[in-house]
C-alpha cells in the first residue's frame, strides 16, 4: 500500500470532488426519496429509502473517483468490507451516554414532546437511517476514506489526521446561523471530534469503526430523538433542558456537540484511539 504516491494536484481535485460527491449524493437522496410521498408512502419508509440512497450514491461516486482520478481501489484508502471492532461499538454507545450523564449531573429538567405515530416514526427513522447511520457512513467515507487516505500517502499521518479534521469542522459552519463565538467553538469542537474519527480509522485500518461511532453519535445527539440544550426543541422527542445557560456548557448557537461537555468526551476517547494507534505501531514493528 505504501508504494502509492498521489500528486498534489490529484489530492486537491480529489478533495474538491469528494465534497461535491457528498453534496450531490445528499441532494439526490432527499429529492428522490420525497417522490414516494406523493403516492401515499409513509415518511418513515421514505427516510429509510433516503438513507440507503445517500450511501449508494456516495459509494458509487467515490468508487468512480478512485478508479478514474486516483487510479486505486477503495481498499487502499481504508474502505474495506464491513467489519467493526467491539471496542468501538461499545465506545459508540458510551460517548452520547456520557454527555447526557454529565448534563444531568450539571442540572436541568426533562420535557417530552408528544407526537402522533406518523411524526414519531418519521423522527425515529430519520434519526437512525439518514441523519445517523447514512450520514456517519458517508462523511467517514469522504473525510477519513478519500481525503485522509490521499493525504496520508502524499505527506504523513500527522497531516492526514489534522487537515480533514479541520475541514470537517469548517464545513459544519455552512448553513448554520452562528455568532462569532459559536463559530470558534464549533471549529474547535469539530476539529477535535474529527481528530477522534481520524485516529479511529487509522488505528483500525478501516473507516467502518469511525463510521459506527459517528453514526450512533448522530442518532442519539442530533437525529431528533434526544435534544440537550437551553431550550426545548419542538422537533425532538426527548428534551433535557440545562439549568446552566453558559454557552460553554450548552455549545452556543450550534448546540451540545460544540459544548465543553462534548469536547471533554471527545478528548477522553481520543486517548483510547491513540492507544490503539500505538498498539498498531508496536505490532507493525514486531512483524
């Protein structure tokens, strides 16, 4: 695998095209999955359909990118067949649980929104299949597969971890109405969690482990099943309203993902990921 060497031009074009692929795949999946609504298909089924389409379009696009531009395979960029390690499945479940536990310890109260069955099922399927698993898989495919993979082979692992992580944070600013402090907070938090996902993918030689952590985090924290913040979210089923109104605790305009609570959890699991990377290096030396 180490004999592959991409040019700077290849990498630049690959980064731009991979983000275009992500965007187009998302737009197409949304647009096509809405069509069945006109013939009476439930929103819940359409959400599942959207998640499947999002993954399919993204995989087809990245495969074509690898074949035509990079002249390599998905396997060379840490995109093997599906296989995940138990440690990262456990971590995926533990991370959002820790954020909620810390929030509860800091103080607050619960508010539960009552939805009809159609809206409730739509919220749950959207959280699981589109905003959760599909978004986690596609973003890891792009950021930790294509972008990190190319940078690692052109430069070194340090650059390969940092650049897509910062880019990951930057892209989350798009489409959000944020004040200056919230932008800085988001950039810091987004880059740190990006480093976590990058280390998981690098240490395990597979984007699937970072995708499962990313996906389950999205299901719980941003999908609409649970909302943690200063005010209740009318589109979320369960709301935990924080007593502490500090933007450091709440995450400011972006929300709990950019909070000091989440950042501390990211850093904790970065330590675990770093240990896995170190073990990988030790194993490679022995072999």
